[in-house]
C-alpha cells in the first residue's frame, strides 16, 4: 500500500546552524523540508539561503507569529475572528513572494496549528492554495480551491517543557496513525506528515527525526514535494 509522506518544519526567520543541520539531513534523506517561514520578520538572508538549497520549500507561517487569542484561550494568531485578518493574510503572501519568488508554495500554516473554520474562506480568497495544521484532515478541501494537508506526528514534548516525547509513545502514535489510514478511519490519500521545529531540537530529537524518516523511506514510503503536488 503506497504511503506518501511529507516533512514540515516551523518558525524559520533567518539562517542558523540549526537550519544548516536541517538542510544537511534533508539532503541525506533526499526528502524535501517544507519550511514554514514567519513572513514579517523573515530576512533576505534566509531567502538567499533557500534559493541555494533545493531541499528547502518555503511555506507561509502566519504573519508575525503573534498571539491574538483571548486570555483564557490557547495561543493562536488566526484562530479567532478579528479585524485586520484579511490584510495580514494578503501581506504575508505578498512578502513571501517578494522574498522567495517561485521557490515558495502558497500554503498557509497558522501559528500553533490553530485556524478558525470561518477564516478558511478568507485564506482561499487571498490566493493560498493549501492550508496545513495538525491531526488527520476530515476533508480534502478546507474551502473551495484550498487543499488541507496536515501534519500528524510531532516528536517534541511541548507540555513537558521540551525534549523528545518518549520513543515508545511516538512509535505507538505512528502505528495508530498508520492503522487508522489502512482501516479507513482517516484519509488514506493525505500524506503522512512529520512536524519538526529545528530551532529547539536537542540531540535526541534530531536522532529520532532521522531514524523515523529513514525507516519510513526504506520501507517504501514516497516523498511528497508540494511544488509538484497535490495542490490544485
């Protein structure tokens, strides 16, 4: 059974030693990294870096990665309707096109993986072709012309203050994801997505990332490059 996989890494702003390591790993695996770049603070140096790195594919990571959630709610930049959203969506895409030109893919990645359903149509109307959050999608299209392509496995123990989630827990999660796909509880056509954050990786997270992706690819998984599909 064919298993398409893709790799998304969040919060890029500028070239760093950690980005160097991410890029080398992508080359070693021959698996593109879809780099979610924060548009407003992103530097021209990052644009130059990505232009010379075939395995890095910039995506649009919100606007400023600023929390606009009410005090009692979980952090989010685009999970609650507010004035100015359309302008930020437009500005984010325009800046990414200016920085990265044809190297970027117009997929919107909301910070903290939270996006209010009422905003989906606005995302589509501003010219984005895809949207990416976390957990298996319930529909291929989030809005007319807007493909939902999510991530599903995150190795970082955010609730525990960082570091790697216990490997047996991660393996159990991966097995469950694969079983749910195979048995029809989730969308078999959605590429299985690994979500990483290169700026906060420790050695154990780097090692797990390489091992997990290597084993999936060695087992016959097919690498997905969003420059080539499955966006409309």
